C-alpha cells in the first residue's frame, strides 16, 4: 500500500471516529432506571433500649393478632370460614380478612354474594374480639364480609403501623372494595360499607370520594369534623396524631387547616350519593353527638340525601354501645340488616 493510500484510509477512519463521537455527544444520555424509596426496618440486633422496646412492642402486637385469629376460629370456625389475605392498595400490600359462611356459595357452585367492607376505628386498632359477633351475624345473614387492616393498624409490623388519618386508611378501604369486585364469588354490583368511630369517618370519606362505589353505607358514631375533634382532644393525642400523619405535616389545625378540612367528611356531604344509615347515641364522650353526628344529619337533610338515622338515648357504653349485649345493639343490628336488605339484598345472585 502506498503512503498516499495509507494516509487516505487513516483520514477516513479518523473522520468516522469523529462523526461517531459527535453523534454520541449529541444524543441524549440514557435514562437511569427509576427506583422507589427503599423500605426501612427496625434493626433486630440493635442494643439501645428504645429500639429494643420497639421490637418487643411489634412482636407483642403480632402475637396478639395471631391469638385473635385463633380465638375467632375456635369460637366460630364451625360456621364461618376466615381467610387471612394481603390485597393490593397502590404499590403496597395490605393485610385483611375475608369471612364467609362455610355452607355458602363457592366459586364454582351457585353464584355470587353481596359483600360488606367492615371498617374498624381507633388509633392503631385492629381486628379484635369485640368485632366477632357482628362479623358472625353478617355472615349468617348471607353476606361475605371483608375486614381491611388499613395502614395504621397494629399487629402487622412497624412499617404498616405508620398512620395517616383520613388518607391511607381511606385509600386502603377503597382498595378493599376494588379487591372484592375482582373476586368471582362476589357480586360487584352489591357492595356495602359499614364503619364505626374512625371507621365511620373513613366510611363517609369513601362514599364521598367514590359516590357510586357502594350501594349502601352505615355510619356508626363516626367522626365527621376532624378540626373539631382536634379541638377537644388532650394535647398528647393532638401532637401524636399530627406527628404521625404525613399529610398533616406534624402541624396542628391552626398551622395546617386545609389538611384537616380535607379529611373532615362534614365538608363534602354534597358528594354523597350512597344511601346512608346513621347510628349514634347521646352521651358519647369520644365523638360528641352535637359536634359530629348531629351536624352530619343536618347536612344530609338540607341536601335532600337518601338517609335514615337512629339516635339512642344514653345507650350504655356510649361511643362503644354497639359492643354491648343490650337492647340498643339488638335494635341497631335489626336496622342495619333492614338497610342492607333494602339496597343490596342478601341471597346470592344466581349465575
């Protein structure tokens, strides 16, 4: 090869390299894969007392929940099937329970069932023996019952224990209803929701956010105004609620009023389309009637909503009257069954 030919080929090679480099420089850089935030967990080998106490606390909560599941099956296992499940809510998996009659319809037999989402209340509360009787009665009445353990419920680990009032609880309850619509043994057109206390608040928020999701709803001594609730609670609880709820940003209502108003069902009664039964009692020291249920009933009436109500006179137990073996509870359950029967029926729908 002559020196001239060698130089020519070298120049071409250099030109090609320069062009390739220019093209690479002009092209946008490849996007790195996006990952979510990493989960954090308690260090089980930690030596400090605070962490050790946290580990013991969550192990105790988990042991309590295992005992609750065993107790339910010992008491009602002959008549009720209890499935402990995890269902999706956004990118998370949420623990919950599905209860149905042992002799009820199966996926392959007679048909699909009306279903109820049963929502507990309380601050880090969860499935407990006080709910057993209602669950068993609803199942015996012909309903499939789902009991979601929304985020903030205890007994399912330190990450699930994280609390966000009115936000993650409502999202997880609505996700439970989504889960039910995908079950082949559930009639997706016959869903109801029942909630007590904080669960009543979540029930109201759910039917306001998804007005057509449920065919019937029952609010039992629900919190309707979270601004009012935070006005009369003791300071330690006010600070605890604000600190634990990311949507509240650690701030009290005077510093972050909009966030508290957003999770107060009393501010969105206009959106309610679901027929609503409201049950409460005078003498309630947790959700005083005048501040909560009384104002809700006034708003429902003013807006001509489909609702019914029963206010008991100083029912024993006050806020927890539904868990006593007493006439008020029996009357309330009769009203609940009548309401459910009117709007979602009870016999399984034939395929």
